[in-house]
């Protein structure tokens, strides 16, 4: 039996409207029927785009949000059915590292007060001195000095605050730690430190992790098994190496094609799957397969009407797709979407018409004053060329007229002399 088992977990949030009386007009299907197993001492990675329900699923395991339907079994105990006081005592075995390290720490408490609060609530340590010694030991494990006990959260960096969050979970000696985006708010160098710290603590203390993340590289590095979520459902689950080597579900294929490859030769040959359409609303999910509205291989006869079950296709690889084997074999053709070169992505994803392709590429625009001078010069040249053509046409027309008319006497070049004007005195 696995240490942690989820069976058909659903978390639906009601949508209420009304002025005087609230009435439920619908539900947001944040998590809609997720089943998975986490083995003791292993790491289960949960990936998917924003809004797919990863964080809500993690919070439902700790009962931080109410479970609408399903069961969460930890070591044979169904947490979904535990009453308040029993659940509070049982939460010592389940802890969480939150995404925002600063927001999860009380700014009015120093580090010793923050870490000892849970120990006091669960009766760990006989007195404050014993608790302080254990806190110092945990701080040393996460790489923080003992003088940090009297300091406050705002006095630490982001990576140090995340280490404090890990230490707060470790002081209660849990069996399972749920890490919700544990390194997303940290720099790359600090991310590596925190990930290595989690690995070391797992080997030393035998911890079990459920890691929720967007970064597929982080999940691959730390996880033994990976589950891919889409719109509140689990669409694929497999061992880490098998999932990255050969993804079965079309959504996982699109996710993996978006991961950049550091090898230039591989990157030039790699293809990028571009999905069409927008992410549907969890308040009004599509019928049938949730992904069929964006799936490049969607088939009208089944995908839009029948919801696929998460089934095993061999080697512990589970996939929720009607045509996973046919897509892998190439017998099902693509019906939508586009596959482009990874190097062309973001440059020219839209098809180009023949007219645009044949058109001459305009010159690159220069500074405004140069452009205005260039425009004036072009205009002047056009006017001169037009005038030259007009003069040439007039000369040709004149030659034609002279060729058709008979010879006429030439006009006198000198006009007859005007009559002499009498002097003014003779006229008088």
C-alpha cells in the first residue's frame, strides 16, 4: 500500500449570486476527479499550466480547502473523513512549503517564535530550551546560522526565507511535505541550492515530497514520478525518464515541445507544437475530453462526447487519451494546430500569402530627418523623369505633324519696321 493515495478527489467552488439571498448558480470545477499514489521516500511531481488546479489539489490533501468528493488516504487513514481535532493532530505528519516565502511567515514574529509555535501546538519538546536546541539543529540542516533565531522574516533574502519555510515544516518531523512552487520566486543559483537541499534532506530523513511546479526542468531533476494536470484532471502519469523520453498525451507533447534545448544542433531540428484556441473556463469545462477543443489530433466521433479514463499503457505509464497508441503509431492524423521549427517560433508563425511572399521587402526605415530628405529626393527625381518623358513625347508629336503638312513659307524673321513717329514739335 502506498503512503499517500488520492481516489477521485473533487474540489468544486460554488458560484453565488444575489442581492438579499445568495443562490448557487454554478460551480468552478477546480479539481475534478484526480486519483494518484505517492510511494514512501519518493518525490511525485505535479505539472501543468496556470489554473489547472495543482495548488488546489495540494491544499486539499492538507484539508486547507474542503473536499467535495473523494478520499485522501495517508498511511491507511482517510483525511477527508477526520473531524476537526483529530485532523489537527494528524496534520503533524503532513506539512506544506508555500510558494510565497515572505507571505507565509508572520512578520511580527521572530524565527524562533515561528518555528516553535507548531512544536508547542503538537507537544514536541519538554521545554523552551529543548525546543531551541532542536530548532538550531534544523536551521543548521537547511544552511542557516543559529543567530537567525532572534531575527525577523524581512531581514532575510528570498532564498533564506524559503529555507525558513522548509525548516518550519521539518521541525514537526512530517512524513509527507507538499512543496507548492518552492523555487519559482528565487534566482537560478538559489533555485539550485534549494533543490539540492531538498534532495539531501530526503536522503537523510526519508521524506516524501509532492512537488508542484511550472518549471519542467526542476520537476525532472527532483521527481521520481510525474503527473500532468489539465483543467482539473490528470491527463498523464509516468516515471520521470519515461515521460520525458516519450510523452503519450497530446497536451504533454505540446508542453515538452516548449522546453528549450541547450544543444544548438538539436534545437535547430526540434519541432514546436502550437496549440489553437484558449484555455476553457473551469466553470464551464468542455464535454468529453477536456482537451479536445485544443487538441491537434482531436477526433469528432469520440473526443467531444466521451471522457477518457486514465488507463495504463504499459510500464506504469498512464494516459487519459482515446487514441494515445494511434497517435504514437502515426495512424491518426493531425486535424488542427500547427507544427513549426523551434527556431521559427515567434518570428513567422502565421502562413504568408503568395502576394506577400512575392512582394519586395521594403528598405529599413532610418532616422526621421533622413527619411524626409530621402522622400523629397525620390519625389523630385520622379517629377524630373515625368517632365523629361513629356518633353520627349512633345518632340515626337511635332515631328509627326511636320512630316504630314506641305512645305509652308517660312515666316519672316524680321517684322516690318514701324512707322516713324513724328517729332513732338512738328505735331504742334
